[in-house]
C-alpha cells in the first residue's frame, strides 16, 4: 500500500542514492532505503541508473526498460519522474546507522507486532527479518525474466556439469574410464533431487574489501557433517555455485581425495573470472560472445544460480556474503524452507 499510493502527484518520496557495488550488496542497501521509506510514510523509487552495472545496455532483452526494471517488477506504481515532479521530492542519502539500525528500517507498528510474536526478538533478529522481507520484495521477477529463467532451467542440461569422484560428466560426454556404467548426465537433475545440499562460495574481490575467506574444504566438510547428522532427509548431492574461477582447483581436489569423494557435485558451466568483482560484469558488453551479446544475459545466468539454490533442502554458506544472504532470505520467504538447516561456515555472528 505504501508503494502504491492513489496519487503519485501528492505522494512524498525517498529516492535511492547508492554507489555501484556487488549485486547482493546493492539489493540490501536498496532494502534499507525501502525500510526507511516505509517508516517515514514515503514512497521509495530507484535513482536513475540503479542496477545498470549488472544490466548494462541490453536493448534486445530489456527493450525500453532500464536498470533493475528490466529484470524485476517495479517497486512502485510511481516513477522517478513522478518523484521529481511531485510537490515534495525528497532525496536522502542514507548513512551507516540508517542501513544497520533496524529501528530505522521497520515502522514502529511492525516493531510492536514482531515483539508480541517473538518477545525476545532483539535488534539483530529484527534486522535479519526486515532484510529478508525487503529483498524478497525487490527481487520479484517480472514476467519476461520468469519465462527466460524457466527456459534456461529447462535447457540447463546443456550447461550443467557433474563431478563424481573427481570424474567430470556433462551432457553427451564423460571423462569416466572405469568399469561399469558411467554416471548419468546432469540433465536428469530437473529439479535437483530432494535432500540435496546447496553451497555458494563467494571469493572474488571479497578478500580485498571486507571478509576473511573460508577454505573450500570447510564448506565441503560441513556439508558432509550435515548429511551424517540427517541421513534420512539429506543425500550426498551438492549443488555448487561460485563466482571465482580459481575455486575449481579446490573442488577437483576435494572430489578426488577429500570430503567430496562420495558426493555427486552439480554445477553450471557459466562465465567466471579469477578475482571476480562487480566491475568484471562491465567487460561483458554488446561485443561479448560469451554472454550472447548482452551483459544482462550474464546476469540471467547468475540469477538462475540463485533460483537453483532454492531447489535444495539444506545449505552451507557465509552470511558475510550478500549473495549468500539472499539465498538465506529467499528460502524463508519465497519457498517454505526456513526451518531447514543452514550452516554458516563463518559462524553465526554475521546474520
């Protein structure tokens, strides 16, 4: 209701004003702006160019839509033009305490209702809750994106790879040289088997900026511990998503002689770079052959990775990574899997 006023001309606004960063980071910052807008009774709209680092100039897919509106449903029935023409346009640049203090991100009446349902809910729990609600709202896929992701998932057998005991198997070919039948191709995994475990390993520029990196082996050993503790509900099928091509050597090693020896590892063959950062996406412009000619195609592939993480039934991640946070948040709002196990490889101080 707040985001869809009866009159856009009479509404008051908050316009986002954040610098480009990682996609998950941007969405959580936008979520903080949205939360402040709800608390203040103002309509939240994106600033010009919001999300352009990830969508780029992609006319064949986006048409006239720009930035995040190319992929997601509008955040409001009012537009940036409405905000700039209104009687009280209000641009606010949020500072640190606005984006981390849940009391600034949640309307008072919501705080009262939450406190009645969960009397012991503190500031950190409220922040965890409101971030999940806001991101789930902002990431509502528009119809064109939903259809494109559906097509990509249905044909994912062309991109999916399997690693069984260190042996790579893909559609139409296999490195298997042992006795007996080779492992089945990964296109049989649609959807991923019930009881699968999801892991997303964030590397890239994260070490430079803000996070102590967790060794890949830690993710895999924690996944093994999960299955050992819940053998009747989980199985040794791992869906792995990652952003840094350097991780592959660790995965191969663990599949051959580490914690993943008995695991069926499923991952997608999509463009990745060493030391990936948000600026890397800019390299996939209209001349890029790897992404079908438009940067948005790269973003669609990564969104599919996010959606496939919701097919599994347990997770090992690091909530210090905003992408992992989105997985954690969407599993609680978009799909009914909030009670399922989520193990934070960093510990739990970052939720």
